[in-house]
């Protein structure tokens, strides 16, 4: 804050050097011992030797870490510094002197602008190896696990890693009088029109296209974020891979949907798989997609899908895994690691709509699921009934509070499964697990960094990590998911 006052004293030096020095002084004051080696707009040569968790190339310039979008390990490049921070900075790839042998041309023509995928320029096999390596490096660096004792297996990928998503969420806008819909240009709220997304199921693409065409013909307006005028905000579509059922949700800035019947009839005629047309009203000035009011305009409240043999009811608002094929792979692994014989009590913390719980319930004596979102628990109960899995109980609440309460009621868990959000398990929950001493913990994680942190706590609490299996749930993106088997050590 005080930095501006000094400005007037330095009269003999040129304006440029003064500014440069001031910047340096500011950085040094903020972080003693820090000497900036690069500045914004510097052009530098860089060798890339790693990928970060966002899929960016990582290079060191005189020891200073720079992240470069779309640069790959093994590449030597010319880059322009975009932004510097205390411990790392960002640079833009200008030219490749030497390219990685694993570099491929992205299949998607809008890969550069979209930002939905981060790794299409890297061979799929190499993406899988990178994800395995990322898990290994986190476990080694943060949890100090000995990789000779803990096997981090090769990532289980998809045979055909395209068109895997079962849900699309598309913002709608207007361009030169016509309706457009696609994605926000990276880092902005400018809508770029898109007809297909290569990681999206074709049924979702054609449904979105039909909505855009029909709504435009009927004169339905698109919502404008700046003026808060116009009607159609988002189109959300869901598709059951195993049932071939489609749902569309039209999110509108207002209650009335003009030409509703014509719209319904046109969509039904074009897409016989369509089972449900839903309207959700969101009149707030917010980036949140859904509003509070949801009504079925035509057809069913639910579409259905299966993961393995378990049937799930999917409503407009319910959470459901977006890659159903790989979810099956992930949960089969979780089940294998739980190694159930039929007489166990299992706790599924962070259970969502009960996806893992119901998988486990097929082989356990009893499964108790806990989840903080009440609607998800209603779905979990409905799904349990749908599959006649009566050996399940679901509770709404925070896992770190509900599980100690169960323990106090005399519940003993043989296996505890956790599938927390990116921030990992609450410390109190890890403490409860070490107190409860289940024979096994199965940890499903979408963030190797918090997984490593939590494994360290469990290791210190008397558990031993046996195996870690990365599963590629989101090919071409930088997301890494894995399931780990952790066992109670013999005293
Ligand atoms: N296992 C589920 C969902 C995992 S996502 C599935 O596979 O479908 C993580 C879930 O944890 C979310 O549903 C989120 O609502 C829930 N959650 C977040 N914090 C929680 C907490 N403290 N206690 C219980 N559940 C929590």
C-alpha cells in the first residue's frame, strides 16, 4: 500500500528502470529472498519436463517454475511470460523448437478456444501414463509412500475415449438475430456456437441442435446476461447409455414458455428417444444454471440408466456420474478392493445418490450411506427401492458428524468407503476412521493431492495403503480419478 509514496524521490533514473526496480522491491518485500528472474512480456527459451494438474507444460527458467498451456514434456520452446507470481508464473507457447513424439493433432477443431479438454494434443496412451505418473508423484512427495510397496497401477483407460459424456449443459445466446449455443470462450462469458462436442454422446448433440433450431423458428428469444432480457438461458440434456432414453431441461428466465406445445411436438417428432421434457425457471442474475422451480412439460419425471446391474432414476436436478462406462470400471475396482464376503457392515461416506452404496449392497450384509445434500439422499433411497436392496440405510448430514454418531450407537464398520469432493476428507472423519478401525478403507478420489494428504494421516493412524488404481473417467481432460485399497495393520 505504501509503495506509491516513494515514487517521487527517484528523479535521476529513467522512468522504465524506476518502474522495474519498484516492481522488484515490491516483490522482494512481499517475499524475502525472492529475486524475480522473468517479467511479464519477456520472451524466453524453455524446456518442458512435466505436466501440472491442469494439463499445462511445466518448465524451469533459472529455477523459476513456469506453466505453459499446450506445451508437452520433452519439448523445447520459445515462450512469452504472461504473468508472474511468487513461486511460479504462466507463459504462452510461441514456437516449438522441438516437439514431443507423443504430440498429436487435436481431433476437435475448437480445442484451442474451448478449454473443456486440456489434453487432446497428447496421444491417449501417453495421457494415461501421465495420469499414473501424477498419482505416483503425489503419493511419493506428499504422503512419503514407498512405491516399491504400494503399487500404483497403470491407468485404466477407455478403448474408444470419445463421445463418453451422458450430460450436456449448453448456454444459449443470440448472434445476428439467430440463436446460438455452445460453450463460453475460455476465461470469458462470450458464447461460441458449437454443433458437436467430441466427448459428448451424439444423442446429446442432436438434441441440443434440435432445441436451437426449433426455438429459433418459433421466435423464442435467448437470454442476455448483460440486459437480463430474453428467455432461454441454458439447455441441459441427459442420456441413458444403456436404456437409450433422453431428457431435456430448458432453463428459462421467466415462467411462460411461448409456443410450448409446438416446441414439444417438434422435439418429440424429431427424437423418438425423448422421454422427458422439463422446464426449470431461473430469473436470478447469477451464473448458477438452475433455479428453484422445476416442472415437467411433457413425459416422465425420470429417465433411467444402469451402472452394472443397478438401475438408477435420473431427474432434471439429480447428480449422476457423467461417464457411465468408466464409472462401472471404477466401482468394480472399489468392490474388488472392499473384498466383501457377505457378512460385513459397510459405511459409504459422501455417498451422493447411493451409486457406490448400491454396488456394495449386492455383496454386503448391510450398507449405511451418508451424504450432505438431502435431495441426493432421497434419490439414494428411491434407487435402493428400485433395485430391491433393502439392506441399505441412508442419512442426510456431514459424514464427519453422522459417522461418530453411528459409532456411538454401536455400529461397527468392517469396511468404510469414502468418495469425497476435491478438497478430500474432513480431518474429523479421518480421526473417526482411525478410531473405528475397520479392516479396510476404500478411498475413491478425484484429486491425487488431497488423496496423498489423507493417506498420510491414515498411515499414521495404523493403516497401510496397499494398491492404487487410477481410472480415466474424463479422457482428454486433466482430471485424474483413482481408487485405493487401505488395510488395517496387524498390531
Ligand atoms: N459417491 C457418490 C458421490 C461422490 S461426490 C457417487 O459416486 O456418485 C462427493 C459427494 O460428497 C457429493 O455428493 C457432496 O454433496 C458430498 N459431500 C460433500 N461434503 C460432505 C460431507 N462433509 N459429508 C457428507 N457428504 C458430503
